[in-house]
C-alpha cells in the first residue's frame, strides 16, 4: 500500500512539475505578446498622428489651389475685359497680366 501511495505521490509530483513548466512557458509567451501589443499600439498612435498631420497639409493645399483658381478666373476676366482696349495701351498691361498668370501657374505647380 505504501508503494502504491508513493507511486501516486510521484505521479502527482511529476504532473505538478509538468503543469508548472507549462504555466511558466505560457506566462513568458503572455509577456512577449503584451510587449508586442504595446509596441503595436505605439506604432499605431504614431501613424495616426502622421495621418492627422498629412490631412491638415492636404486641406491647406486644397485651400491654396482654390485660391489660385479664383485668381486665375479673375485674371481671365481682366484679360477678357481688356480685349476692347486699344492695342497700343494694351501691350504693357498684357505683359503685366502674362507675368501675373505665369506667377499664378508657378504657384499652382508647387
């Protein structure tokens, strides 16, 4: 009977050691996964911040484009209204308008 009890105790001890080893391994894996999740959260926050900054830049650029388009429309209106002016007086004004248009075009390209 004592031998049977010793066998059972030894079996339980071996089983306990096995379960304990599994628990230690699972805890290590859990810690590793927690670290990975933390790193991913930090990366996600960084990317979200970058996205926010890019969206702000996009809005500013869209506003600049709209402003330039409005300026181009105004210049086109001025050019159309100046077509009826005598050719001699128009040369200087046309040169000025051409320079202004080129200036606007260069800003739109930026």
